[in-house]
C-alpha cells in the first residue's frame, strides 16, 4: 500500500482537500477558517497529509509546543480506512515531529471512539486522564492520552 502513498507537510493550497476529509470524518468538524489559520498563521501548527495518486486521503496535525506535540486532528478518508493508513501516517508523523524536537505526544479522544483509541494504544499511547462531559452531541468524556515524556512515565511508575 505504501508504495503508492506520499507523505508531506500541508500548505495553504491543500486547504480544500483537507477540509473534504475533515467533513467526511467528524460529526462536529472544525471550521474551514480554523484550518486556514492553522495552515497559514499558527506558528505552532504542523500539518501533514497522505496523498494517493495526487489526492489527499488522510491528514494529521499538531501544535508543537517546545518538546510536546499536542495532536489536534487525525483523519483518514472513509474509503481508505482499515488498510493501515492511519497507523502508517502517524508513524511518519512521529518521525517528522521528533526531527523537529518533539519528545512526547498527547491528544484527547472521545471515550466512545474505539477505532481511534485502539489505533493510539497500538502506537504506544497510554491513558493519563479523563475530562468528564467534555464533548457534546453526543455527550462523552475525553480521554487524555500520552506517548512518551514524563506524564506517561509517572503513570507507569
Ligand atoms: C481512527 C482512524 C484515523 C483510523 O484510521 P485507519 O486508517 O482506519 O486505521 P488503520 O487501518 O491504520 O488501523 C490501525 C489500528 O487501529 C485500530 N483500528 C482502526 N480502525 C478500527 C476499527 N474500526 N475498529 C477497531 N480497531 C480499529 C486497530 O488496532 C488497527 O490495527 P489492526 O489493523 O492491526 O487491528 C479512522 O477511523 C478515522 O479517520 N476516523 C474518523 C476520525 C477520527 O475519529 N479521528 C480520531 C480523532 S481523535
């Protein structure tokens, strides 16, 4: 599968394609304006995409704050799911972010989002906290996951 895929940083010109994957992936998507800000103005933001035959089929982004990468969004286009793409993309993301100085990774995920939670567990994330009632419509808790760094080490001690 990976022979036909390309992984690269996203730019402003990728906004339309990114937003199509966003709309297909989330019941409460971020606004298009928010992503325009991420791709053009937010100096902390790092976004990467996977392209198949030139078309964006998945993306992931984060805010790199000193040596912590706060992952904001991860999405694979529905037709491309369950083929190892999400895992492949995140492994590439970790390598790119570590080269940029990231020592640990964190994110929030709906407690009911089992596909995402299993993906993150497979990649070494561990649950280090829970924000009760964090999400609306449907209501759900947020799990706070960490991979690497002091938070995970403390949790495991
Ligand atoms: C979560 C998401 C990114 C997974 O992408 P994907 O490309 O389908 O995942 P992969 O094929 O790489 O799967 C890797 C691992 O994730 C887990 N996984 C992925 N989808 C799963 C599912 N539907 N059910 C159970 N486990 C799943 C499995 O552990 C899998 O490993 P395995 O194939 O050895 O069992 C994708 O379902 C998606 O875009 N969902 C909508 C957006 C979203 O919820 N993003 C996360 C927000 S925090």
